[in-house]
C-alpha cells in the first residue's frame, strides 16, 4: 500500500515538474489556442443550416369490402404491395420528377451535377417506421426551409398517385391476359367441336351407341342374343317333334297317351345334344373335337329313334277321324310351331350375319372408336380449360370493380409537412465546445512540445539524476521588487487573455444565429 502511494506521489511530482517546464512557453500556447479557437469558430459558423420537414402517413390496408368478397373475388396481397410502393418511391424516375417539380434541379448545371444531386436527394429522403403498425414518417432536410417542405409534399403526391395506379394497373393486366387466353381457347374449342362432329358424320355406322358400348361389348351382346335365339329354336323343334308323334299315335290308333316313352326320351336327348352343339359352334369351328363328338352322338340317337319307329305294330286301327277336336287342335298347334320355327330360323340367320359383319369390320370399328375417344378427350380437356379461364376472367372483373369501389391500400396523411422555423443541424453549441477543448489542448500540447525540444533542469535532483557529475550545491535567485511587479503584470495579462477564451465561447453560444449569418454572408460575398 505504501509502495502504491509512493508511485502516485512520484507521478504527481513528475507531472507538476513537466507543467512548470512547459509554463515557460505559456504565451506561445495562448496564441496557438486563440488561433485554433478563431479558425474553428469560423468553420463552425460557416456550416449551412439544415432545415428538416417531415410528414406522417398511415397505410390503410383494411377495406370494408374484403370480408364481403372473401371467396368470390381475388384479394390482393396488400402487405406485399405496401412494401413495393415504399421501396419504389425513391426510384430514379420519381427522384427526377420531384427535382423538376420543386425546382431542386436548378442547382445542377451539368448532367454530372444533376446525377450527384439526385443521388444525394435519394440519401437525404428518409422513410422510417414510426413504431406503430402501418405508420410511416417521411422526412427530408435541406438548407432551404421552403425547399424541404416542397420535397416532402411532392413525394406524398407521388405516393398517393402510385397507390391508385398500382391498384388499377395490376388488375387490368390480369384481365387483358385472361381475355386473350379465353379468346384463344374459345377458338380451340370451336375447332375441336367441328372435328368431332365431322368425324361422327363420316363414321356414323361404326360409332358406338349413346350408352358408350365398345366393339367388344356389341359383339358379346350379339353372340348372347344368337345363343338365346338358338335355344328358342331348339325348343320349338323339340315341341314340333312331340306334336308330330302325338298326331301319328292318334292316327295309328295307339294308346291314350299316343306317345312311345322310349321315343320321347330319345327326342329329349337329341334336343339336349343339339343345344350343346349350338353353344359350341358359337365359340369353335366344325373340326373342334367336342363339336365332332356331339354331332356323332346326335346321329346315333336319330338312328335309334328311326329303328324304334319301324318296330311299331303295323296292324293298329285307324281310330282317329278328321273331325276329332283334339286332332284339329294339334294341327293348329303344329302350324303355329312351324311358323315360329321359320321365324326363329330367319332371326338366327340375320343374327349370324350381323356377327359376321362385326367380326369382318373389327379393325375399322376399333380404329373409329380409338379416334373418337381421342377427339372426345381433346374436346373435354379444351372445354374444361375454357370454362376455368372464363370463370377466372369473371372473377378478375369482379375483383377490379371491387378494387375501384373499395381500394384495399390507401395512404392517409396524419401530419402534413410544414415549413420548419428552426434548423435541426448543425449543433453549433456542441461543435463550439469541441473547438474550445481542442484549442486548449492544442495550446498546451504546443507548449509541452517546445519544452521537449529545449529541455531545462528545474531542480538539483533533476541535475543529479541526469549524469554522474558531482553537484556541489545550488544558488537561489533574488528577485527585485520591479521584477516581481513585472511578473505579476505579466501573469495578470496571461490569465486575462486565457479567460477571454471561455468568454468568447459564451458569446458564440449567445449570438449563434447572428454570427452564422454574418460569416455565411461574407463567404457568399467573397470577403472571407
């Protein structure tokens, strides 16, 4: 603790000795301080005043029509539009418009000067967030107080006009594009309709029915119908055989049943195999093994039936007369059955012909159906796209009407720009204080520098520490009364000159405006 106190004491003694040594050059230090003070003050007073004009605007992004048109019309991205408007406000065309409108461009005499002026204008105009949502401050500072207000007012007018123009221009561009696309797709739809109609007329007999049945569906339906007709035909033939047997039995005087049970059983088997044969012929050719075997079985059953009919007794009585009502009814039924068989045979022939035609035109029908499907698909896709574009065009028109009636983005001026009365810069008081401190520092530093250039010994201790020379002692200076009076007069003059420095600073504070106007007037007139 004692060591630290001793170090501080030595440091204090050293500083005091240096100050005493530099005191020799106090008048030179005072002159330097005054020169720095005067030059610095002139520089401070020569700085031009900056007047700042500001306006506060509110971006209204909530329109009354927004909730009413939700889901019906397209709602624009108001936040994104707000960012675009605020960022493009300081674009080069807008800066040129403001400079020409306010007369600011008259300050530039060459294109290079005008480019520099526009660059400075873009930097000086500030658009800041006021801290509240959608509230902005627009400020500009200039040496001319009226010019600062004109510039802010010009930017406000551009802000209002660009907002209305952006709201209408964007929707108009979208409508023009959609209208062009609707017209284009309308032509495509008409061409697709014409191609489809012409193709249907040219291939009328090969186009499926309205139910949408394909070629294979029609072929399967025709074969199924042929099978049903064949079954009806076989049933009618079997019925005719039975009726013939009954009539023959009655004519030959057989039993009351009039039918041989063995013959009836063989006829039933023949009918069954005949139906099976017809079914096989629909799918296979005559050489198919099952078809050959079925025909062989039918031939064997017919031969067996003929053998049974020859063995029937030949001595039966002719007990049936021509006027027998039962026999007459059988004749009528026989006639009806014969007509039905002929009709079915005709239908079977026509159906087989239709199937043959379908099989013969298989390639043509499949090609027609494939082309028809392609044309129909192209028509459906074009019509769907046309309907969507038409719907979007109607939505865009409704959105434009809604935007014009209720603008989604509006700027409202909360605080209009006014002509400022007092400058915002420079802060001459602070600058003068800095100049004063700098002048005092420069004076003291100059005196200390002179001391270091021409050093002296102020005490015997300094002389002893300087070298190894022996020091015998020291002589004191005896000052006369006249010398003391001169020293006091000199000290008074020095402190008076030094005291005038803060007084000059206080006067500069008090007459800031007057002195600045006076210095700037001299600078303009070329005196200074």
